[in-house]
């Protein structure tokens, strides 16, 4: 059985990729402090598959299993760790600069609200499909996990035609205030039209100066024309019932992200992030260049 198949087989797992991301974050947290790029002590609570729950208490065995997966699906696991490290930095910087609204779009089993105390004036909006969100909150209740600050859970199913702006504003989101939106691990599972539509909706409900951080997959991976590691990653997620359906090449990302009135403030490929945080000798996962992360900034409203 493939790694995604094992996750899919877990009782109550509503999103194989959500649990897989938690598995990778949990493994990174077990690394020695000097080489650890991400510290997520809450990720372990979202390991529902008995194989992961059984091996997690034995770090050498747990990480060995992930190393074996990394050899086969080279690059996929590293992207998860590096993008989360980067997102932590962006959110912390934006909140320090006065941002009071943090939106986790397609939150999955993200633990930002459990790990960060942003202060009483900051609200975290976790947006996801009802089934995934219900599973996450149930896990939190079972393990007595409580966010450090204020969190609003926003159910939104794009496939069912739910309106993102309406769902957010109904929970208190203020379009007049700057916000930072994290949209990680989602775009490549949506049709391109849905990605553009969502960027347009974000543009309509975010104030000038707001940031959107998203990751993307190269179009060659989605089409199956990438290298062997990319093709195996494509097969992995497809076997879990969540295939890659959208990709964009690095050279085209700026034009694509014009939707919603955003400009590209930062653009990093995954090897760029590794160089930013460490080196090959320190990082236990293998980095391959077929994904990227961009920071979009809402441009100022045109003068009257």
C-alpha cells in the first residue's frame, strides 16, 4: 500500500494530504534542535493512522519511515517543511507590523493558532470544508487542545458554490482592515479557473497592503512530463483520491497572480528556501525544484 493509501485507510481521515502534512511536520519536530527547521509539537495529535501513531513514539523508526518515503517521493516532503517555516515568518512579521486578521485558507490540520499567541487584537480565521474542519475540531476536543488566541472556524466548500467573502464576513472578517492569507497545499488540487476565481474573491475582500502567501506546482508535474520524482509524487496523491489538477510554470506566475489586483512581492523556489534556512548537510529531506512559493500583496486602491 502506498503512503497516501495508508493515510486514506485511516479511520476518520477526511483528507489524506492534511494528515500527510501533519506526519511530515511531526517528523521534523523530532529532529535535533540545532538542525530543526520547524517546531510543531501539536502535529502528533493529528496522526490518525495507526502506523504513524505506533511509530511516532520511536523517533528513529518514525523518521526512517519518512526517509524511505522521501527517497521515493523526492521533494514532496521537503516542500511541506520549508513552506511552513516560511509562512511562520511571514505571519509573525505581518502581525508585528499591525495586521489583525490571519486567514488560513484550506486550513486542514494547520496548527498556527495552537503554536502562536498573536495577542488579543488578532483573529485567526480557519477556512475549510465542513468535514475536514469537523474532524480537526473533534481531534482538538479529544486531546484538550486549545488555541492560544481568538479563532473563528469558517466552513466553505468551493465545489458546492459557497462564497468565500460572504462566509468570512459573516464571521466578523473586516475587508477594511489589512490581513494576511495563507493558502498552502491547495492550489494544485483545484482547477485553474477556481484558483483564479478565489484570487479574485480575495482581492475583493482584502484591504490594500494585505498579503496572500500561496504555493504552486509546475505545470509539467501535473501533466506527467516532469522527472521521475515528480511523476511519483503525482501518482502518490492520485492514489489518495486527491490528484494534482493545476500547475503553472515559474516564468508565468507573475501574470497569473494579477487576478484580484495583487502584485508579486516575493517569489521563491523550494531550493531558495533551503538556502535561506540551512543547507543540504543540515536538512534530512531531499529538495527538488518543481514547486514554488509566492507572496502576493494587494496594491493600493487607485486614486479617485
